[in-house]
C-alpha cells in the first residue's frame, strides 16, 4: 500500500529502498524512512495523507522506542500535529498516544492469543501494560482480574480511560509505578498468570515475575532472540529461558511474536513454574 501511494512521487529504485511496512493507528500513520530518502520525507508524508482518506496525521518515526517510559520521537510530516487517536481491536476501543505511551498494533495476534488463554476467575499480573490493551482485551472476554502495571504515568492514565471506554466482564486495576516495587509491596504470590511484555529487559525482571506468580502459575516470558534460521527462534528462546530461570519450569509453548530485524525476533515462551 505504501509503495502504491508513492508511485508518482518516487522512482522505482527509491521505492525499492523505502520500507514497505508502516503503522496505521486510527487516524494516524507512522512511517519509517531510510536515510537515503529523508530529503523527500515531507513529500512522502503528503502523498500518504492524500492517499489514505481516513488519516489526519502522518508522522516520521525519528527514534526507536526507548527509555523506561518506552517512548519514541515523532516528527510531523503532514496533517494535524496531534499524537492521540482512537484505535479499535477485536471489539475493544482504546485511546492511545503514539508518542508519549507505548503502543504497537503489530501485537494484535498475540493479544488475542493471550486473551483466549486466560480463564474465568484468574488473577493476572501484566507487568508492563502500556495503555492496557492486553489487560482490557482479557477482561472484556473473561471474568478475570488484571493488575495492569506501568511506570509511565501517561500510559497508566490512558489505561484508566480505556477501562472506562469498554464494557468488561472482569476487572482491570491500573497501577502506576515500577513493576518490581509494586510486586514486592502488593502482589507477592498473587497471580495465576503473569505477562512480561518488555522483551529487551525480561531477564532483569524475571525474579519479580516469579515473585508475583503462584506455585503452579504461568509466566509468559517475552524476549528478543537472534536466529540464523527463523524455524529455530522458538527453541532458542526456550533454551535461553531455561538458562536464566531460578525455578523449576515446564515449557508449555513457544512461538515467534514478530520479526524485529534481520534474523532477529521477538519471541514468547509460556512456562508453568513450581516454587
């Protein structure tokens, strides 16, 4: 779609250089542009704004997602300079701020998978919840209780907004603060299931995940794995988890969530722990 929108703007060679994937989030497009085409970024933004009729803003992603708050620098290319929008997914509505709180539309399949795994009556700790998408999707479908933690106050506030936007079968409790500290003070041995959606720092927070999870509970351990062959990424992530965990664990499943670079994958390992 991106290349088609730009066929009258870029040469064939330039079009081949352009990363074909971009994120459309509600009324916002976020595009990644190779250095060789940065001189044409405004033209690219205008072409996208004209082509995708429901979009009101096109932003260039000027930095990776980084820092404790998991935010990124965005530069307006065309349209309205407003980073908030409404996003819909699997019957849920979410208010998101694509610059000031972590959000990725590329995790939709994984959000649905987790929501389907959670059972009525479960207590869930979502350690790095962002605006609450995993938490709310689970509580929309199941009579569960989800503790939705995030250190970013904007993300936590948006989570509270999103709780109010959706009619839930269960309960979502948004708590702002450092996940390790919140667990130590409030959530020891609390959860039947724990989500660790911070793949670049999972090893650092693994003990906290174990602390909040009951004996016999399940941890969804996300990580970034390098694999020369895509088919090997799941098994490599299982081995990595087994190398770092301090508790007896039964591997239930593993899978690639998404590619994050050449031969580099975000993976998840589902494990049942014994304490």
